[in-house]
C-alpha cells in the first residue's frame, strides 16, 4: 500500500503538491495530469527522493525515504540519466548487486528481467547507443530486478513503438494480477485507460478527480466542447447555430467558426441535419479540445 496523508511539498514560494491524500493499493493506478501539474513531484515523494514539507508518504507503513520502504520499491524515472559507458546488462546487474543479491543471484535476476522487457538480445550494447525506447525498457528492467511489491513508473510509454507498448502493457497487467501495486504517471489518458479503471487526476498540485474511468467521464460530462468548422457561407451557419439549444456560443473568423457545446453527441446530429436542410457546405470540421490538456484545464477551473 502506497499512502499520501495530507502531503504538501513546497519549492520555496512555489507549491509542488498541495494537501494530497490518497491510498494506492494492489493493481494499476494511473496518475494523470498536464505537464507541470505535479505528477513528477508526487513520484519523487513516493520514491523517497523528496521529503514532504507537510504530511506523510508511506509504503507498507514505512516512511517513503526509509530503507525499509526502498527495499520494497521499484522506480522508473522520467529522466534518461545512465552510466553511458556501461552496457544495458551491466547496468541492470549493478542495480541487482546494490540491492544485495549475490553474484549468481544478480546474474539470474538480470537475465530474467531483460527477458521480461524483451531486451535480452540487445542488452550487450553500450547505453550510449540506446534509442529512447530501449532506454525505457532498461529503466523498467532495473525497477523490476529486485522483485518489489510497489512499482512507480514515470511516463513509462514515452518513446516506445506501438508493438512495444503492447508488450509492456501485457507485462504490467501480469504484474498487477500477481498482486503488485503499480502507479503509472502520464499526461495522455489513452496510454493508461486500457490498463486500469483506477485514475487519479492532478492539476496545480491537487488531486482534482479520482475514481474509475466511468466516474471521471461523468464528472467531465458537463465540460464545454469546442469544434472548429470551415463552412460556406460561414456567417449564415453561425446565425443558425446560435438559435439552437445545443450551442453555447459561436465565434466567426474569416470562413472558420469555433462552436462551443456541452452536448457533442446531440450537436453533431443536429449539425448534420441543419447543413443538409439549408444547403450549407461544410469543408472541414475538427474537435479542438478533446486532448488531455483541455480536460485538465477544465478540471483546473475548480482549483483555487
């Protein structure tokens, strides 16, 4: 069990995380937030790299920075700092030795985790020549080498090709089924939504939403939804749209309309009927705020 109890972290006058409380148990939990929201600070607090200014972070009841907690913790950071002259195999082996394994045990565990992350045939190369995706796999291997119960993975899918993402996802699901507690940070919802139903969303250092994906989607159901439409004639379409109940506002610039709606399903159905009835040509249409940053921005509005 990883626990945050009323945790605040200050960087001088800047608040990194603000009064965060949560319990993270066995299985996979996704920590989602825009860049700068506080994800990495939470990861560093959980891994014991930082100590909270207020509150307490514990792993299995032990303070996160204690030796007892770190023995049971695997951490894959978002940075790619290595001993570049080492091979991938040497790096993972060295980490195993630092965790107290004998020479024989360290060699065995190194081979096991390299196979798990599909790096056994490439781990003899120097780290300096590794691609970003290969570095991500080696970081995961060293996090797994001592068989910890708690895994902290900071943006683990960055730089990994789609096939590799499937392999890593399958590995993480197997680890979760075995009872591991896994916290994955990301700023991209689709990276974690196929792995877990348990989500924490952070904005401006605060947890602004938590629960299952269904619960969070219901929370976002009232979020304004923006659509850009290139149409001919644009002002005639704008005049018609502002009279409909599905539309909150319309902004016209040149031949492009920016439309806000709270009911996207009803809006798109209505729009299709409207342009057919009125003979208006829609040349292009795109959703402009469906990404994670827009979702987090909406949630931030409730943060003071």
